[in-house]
């Protein structure tokens, strides 16, 4: 998603802005730019199409020095990727600049009214509308903060804004509704960004704005106004992230680094949450036991990879707890009329906690009579966590690669803990609970063993370099894992990949099977193994090339038309979704490297999608 950085300081803030943009590159973008008040107090804007490095080259050839400025990486929504659509946008006279994340849904009537008032538009963006509206109110005598307040009151949609004006030297005004923005607190200097990681080189102290807040940011301090216009105090929080947490280190790509971080990330997710062979209910908060006693159904809402995690959870919750569990895509949930059963727990899953559709689903759910709301999330300070009744943090650490890896497996680990807590309240025998908890604690070690297959998977990936289509198969709880494998491959290699429940082959997909479309299957040693083997025979009979990630004991031969890669043995059903995810992540990664794509920043995609 788009990224915002801003700074007000006595020192030259251009290096701060540029380092912040580099740290936000992982979010995905197509252009970059900055605007700063130079030493004469004049606004100087620079924009380029493409990577931050291109903007840096432009600054190297024609330097800017300033003490107050804003910067932006843009992920196109309104208007094609181009320099004229890049942020910051200016208003009349070029003395006011703005950067914006989100989407303004009523930009067309606002644009029409501004054109009637004589304003000329230079871009196709909804953002330029905001710049002109702020100018409109300033021209009618409003003070800087009031002009922004009046403007945002006219907006419909989601936004995080940072505004800079020549007439208000060394001041920024920021605002948020539906999209995140934070304030980094320094000594005699202050910063703003859409993401904590952008500011870690300059501060570890942050203020997180609430929905509807407007902040006036100066060197000397910060004044925050709530949605009603009154001044409020928001707590200053110390970030636990290390400044080097978003560095690649020895790895070629962030994605590979994050794949290899999974044993530690999962261990961190479990750490201090299990004692005496049981998951501690306190991980959900002090009132968790009271709420869990009442739960009669679970409704999970999420997007993308997080949705696949929810699908896995449905299998284990219904099997182990004996209560119904529904899972659906957040963007669809918003626009239908869900029937809420008695004492239903509403669960959202999100890496960032700022995904627009998931946040909107949560806010709607809070009006529909659910028993309570629980977020499974990786970012403690996120909107999703703050607005939910309960939260279960995944502790994956910063995930930079757009294609989610460690966020997914830590979500599965967290949802496994949630399942065990629910099962305790729905009659699971203590001995069974302790056995499953032991299995969960063993997962980090099994992940280490699964990663040992990296070299074999790199070799296998060579078969995919010239392919245009692929089909992933799984049965039961591994059908969502097949979905996740297909998503990873299409995200970063641009191969058209689909996933099916293997039993559905005969209802359409078999028509596509030929030697040019590889079939990837996960084959753990579970109760559906024999059914899966029959499905694989259907593929072989039609000349399909099979790639099977299998338990060593399943007796699937590595023969003509079939390549088998052995997974760790003795993987239990409760552990297998996480373990069988690993080879699919590695396969997608190595195929993408062979095809020469931008692994960490695939085309057309963004990390944290804060637009609908």
C-alpha cells in the first residue's frame, strides 16, 4: 500500500524522508516523491516514476535541503502510474502540498464543485481534490488545522493525510480515518509515517492516532484533536522493534529470509503462552474464560492469506470443539446480510491489522449482536487490535515480503492455541488436550526439518520455469494449504495457478490436465490419503506431470510422470498444515527467482491493503 513519511526538525530532514521511503518499499508502490520547505521557506517538490532509488538519483543531481517535509510511495488507485499522478500533490500557487493513503469515494462531486470554483486539476487522482479543498478553506480565512478539519469532514472513504504549507513553516497537519498513521516523538523534532518501521532509525517512541484524529505536528510538540474537535492526549508507546528488523541480512530476498525465520517466529508465538502442558487462557486477556464459556459458534472473517488460515481453523475447531465455524472473505461479508447465531464469537485475522475490508467487517460486526470480537494479528498497535474485545498476537516480527510466509504460519499456530482453548470449554479430555499441546510445541523443530528440503525444491523448481499454468491439490485440512500454495506461486512468479479440493478434479479441472500443466499435491499420512492417491491416479492417466510433497511412509513412487519430495516423518494431523506449507513457499520462491520477477515487490500488489 502507499507509504507516508514526514518530519519537522532543526536538521536537514531529506535523508530521514528518503530512508523512511526505503523502509516502506516493501508495501508495494509504483512512484515516489517528496516535498520540503527549503532554507528560504519555499516549497520544493520532486517526483519520479518507479523505485525510490530513481528519486534518490534525482536528488543527487539536484539536491534539496529542508527542515520540514513530507514524502510518499504511491500504489496506483485513481490514475495510471505516472509522474503527474505521483504524490505529493500541490494546490493553487504551489504553496501547499499533501500526501495521502486511501481512497476518497466522493472525489467526483468534490472535483466538479472545485472546477466550478475555478480550480484546475493536473492529475487523475482523488488526492488532488483534497489539496484544493484545503486551499479553498485557507483562502476563506481558516487557520491551517481548521482548513484540514473542514476538508476531512467533507470526505467519504478512507484516508491518512499529511499536509505541508509555506505559510505555516515547520508545521505539519496529519489526519486519519480508516488508514494508519503514527507520530514518531523526538527531542526538539517530530516525525510522521504510515508505519513504525519507517522511523526506527530516528526514534523508538510513537503516538498512534485514533480514528478521526487530527494532529498538529511541530518541532516543539504535538497537539491532537479528536473527531469532535477537542484536544486529547494519546499515550506515547515504546516500540519493541529493532532498527535492523527490516534488513535482509545475508539473504537475497526478504521473502527467503522470512521463510527461514519461521521456526523462531512460531516459537515466539507459542512462548510463555503454554504452561503445565496447557495453553494459558490469559493469552486472550483477563476476561477470556468468561467469554469462552459462552461461545456456541465461531465466525471468521479475513482476506487473502489470512483467509486461508481461517479455512484451516474451521477444520480443527469443528472437529475438536464440536461447534459450527464459518469462514468468509471480508470484502464479501460487508455487503450481505449475515445471520448471527446465538453466542457467536467473531474472529478477524490480519497480518497488519489495517486491512480495510477486514476493519470494515469488524466495525459492521460490532453492530450485529455477536458475543464478542477477537483479532488474530501481528501488529499490537494496529486498528484491528485496538478495536477488538480480545486479541491474540502472532509475534511474527516485521514481514516485508508482499507474499506472506511467516505471518501465515504464525497465524496457524495462534489459531491452534485458540482451538485448544475453545476445546477445553467444550469437553475435550485433559489428556487429549495435553497431547495436542505437546504436538504444537514440537512444530518449530519440524519446520526446521522441512526447511532442509530447500536444495531439492530449488532443483525441482527448474521444471516450472517455462510453465504458464499450475494446479494445486489437497484434501481435507490440506485443501486450504493447496489454496495458499497456488496464491504464493501466482503472486510472485505470475504463473496462472489454481487450487482444488482433490475430490473435485472430475468436476472440471481434469479437462485442463496435460503435460504442460504441472499438478502439485500435498500428501500427508492421514485418513484421506487413499482418496488422494486415487485422485492422483486420475491425473496420471491423463498424462499430467505430478509433483507430490509426501510423508515418507505413504508409498507414492518417484517414477515417470511423478516426482516425490519426502517431508519430515511422524508429522501429526494437528501439525501438518504448517509443515506442508513450507515446501509450497519454497517452490514459489525458487520459481520466481528462475523467472526473474521482483520477488519482494511483485507487480500490481501491495503489502497492507488499506483500500477496498
